């Protein structure tokens, strides 16, 4: 893959990740964005995390991978040269100049720092969420787990029927879902640290 193609892919996924992550963040705070282009207004704020967290992690993982590929292919230079240029070509923005480094700082923050913080915020919302279900012998849907109790698979498996996240009518929840998300979070964090090491390496 050429560096031009890599730059275009990185710019697309970086912008998509930042936009969606920020919209999801706004929705979890109860704010209704002016545009519903992504169809997120149909979900309650309490149910958004179960849908947004895996999407945020998947998109951000792509950005991290593209950043790592670019950084590893840049054998020499400073950190600003090890991050793809958002939107522009190298002939338009020179990372070796003062203006180019300032531009790259903003790209770094908006593409690699802010999305990581938003992933953390969404993870916090998810692991503070509640799961609803109908306990054995009950005809009423009630809260069966909340917070760290989401990790207690035995309790959730004891509930017959479907589990729902965030609301009695919310999205379906699987008993092991919290553990899967926790594992993915660890992998994303490890990948982020690996990319930071690659970008800021000394050589």
C-alpha cells in the first residue's frame, strides 16, 4: 500500500472514529445531537454503551493499526513524521517545520488521544450500567445486575430468558459480554501503548 493511500485511509477512519465517539458521548450525557445521521437518537442514553463501546473500539483499533504501519515504515525522523498527515500531502504540510509540528500535534491529540479518552468514558458508562431480566418464577422484568455485578456470569446465567441492557426494553445482553468487552479494552490499551512507543521511539 502506498503512503498516499495509507494517508487517505487513516484520515477517513480517524475522522469517523472521532465523530462517532463524540456523538455517542453526547448521547450518553442525555444531549440530543442536532443531526441524527447515524440513527443514534432512537436509543436511550442508558442503552447506548452496549452498542457504542464495541464500535468505538473497533474503529479506534483500525486507526491504531494504520498509525503503527505508517510509523514503522518511517525509519528516520521525529515523532511528527511518524504520524500520517490528516487530509494534506507532505508537499502541503512539512512536519519538519514549526507549523507542520503544530499541525501534527493537533492531529495526534484529535486522532490518538481524544478517541482513547472517549473509549474510556464509554467503558465507564458500560460497566456502571444495569442488566434487566425476569428471575425464575417472576413475571416482571427487574434489575438483576449492576456495575461490577456484570462480571458475575453465574448470576446472569441463572436468569432464564433474555437479558436486556440499560432498560427493560433495551438491547439484548449476553452473560459473558462484560468479560468480552473487558478483554477487548485491554487489547486496545496495549495496542495504544505500542503505537505510542513506536511513534516516540528514539532512532
